[in-house]
C-alpha cells in the first residue's frame, strides 16, 4: 500500500532500530504502544510503523501544532519524490485519505452527540472569561454537555468579528454548517484556542501557549451572533475607547 509513497530518508537511532527489529513480535496482537522521552523520535518511528503495518491510518493529535509536525515529518523524512502529499494525506475527517491526521477536537466535533441537534434560544453568562451560567429553550442538556465537556470547554477559545455585509451572509442562506456559517457572522468559540491566533504561537509548546493566555480544551465549538444594529467599542490601555463596529460592520 505504501510502496513508492513512504521511504525513510535518514538513519535509525539505536532504540528505533531495536523496536523495528522486533516489530513482527510486537505486532502479533495488532497493538504497539511506544513510550519514549520528548525529542526521542517517536513521530518518525510511528510513521515507519504505519508503513510496515500497511493499513489506512488515522493519526490523532492533541493540538494543531503537533498535527502539522506529523505532516511535516511525513513530507520531509518519508514521502518519496514522485508522491504528492495532498493525494495521500488529509487533515479532514470528512474526506479521509491513505493517512488522515486530525486533532482530538476535530474527532470530538465529528462524533459528539450535539452534532445534528439545534440548540435554540440559548444564553451564556460569563465572568472573567468563564461561562458561569447558561440556559436554552431547546436542547439544554446538549448545551450542558458542550459547556461542561472538560475543564477548558467553559472558556472562550476564539472571538471573531465578521462584517454583517459579508459575502456569505448576503446569500441569505443559513447552512447549518460551521465552516460556512462562521464566515457569515461574528462568532465565539468555547474550548481550545488555535495556536496561530497567538503571536508566534505555532512555534510554542503547550506550556508556553498556556502562559500566553491561550485556552486549552479537547473541544472547539463555534456559535454565531450579530445584527445590523451591532456596535462594538474597544478599550485601550489608557482607558480611551475606539469604535470598531458600527451598524454591524467594521468602521476601518
């Protein structure tokens, strides 16, 4: 399956070679569990095990940064010159390929029980960035599972401002699909903060991201809001206010 697609271009470390030499014995029950220190080459070893297992593969990672590290290592250290990365590697669980690399959050969003259910007339009360109370006219138990999923799911992971007069909004279609609807309206997200939203975040460790104020959670769920009447002001460090939104749109 992986012939002419994956071929390791480097030299194996001693412990990696030892694992590979015993691969046949380790894999008899179709399970291999590798424990090793950070920086010891587990990702490289894992990719080689994928090749030798010779099956369609799903790789799950805790963060987008680590997801990209897996893909980068496949491309640079294994992918044969003739192979095309996008043909064999996917980041989207909806469109899997020979190797699909996704975050736990993406898996949760794809499999969670609130998918396909419409939470109507819900409200959230925040204090110091945390949801301290909530309610919904319909599907409140689903909202509860979303807010209380883990320690970080009750905090904001994203705040996005989108003009009311956006191209998707102006189609007049409510898609009930986050990938479309989040580009039609302002939206907030409960859960994990994307590293790319912190300056230098994609190069930070999880500890550094946490120190920079990025929220950590196993989920990331967007919900949209906005209207033609929306007015937003930003408060500067000196206390002055600056108008950001008026009549639903950016003023600059």
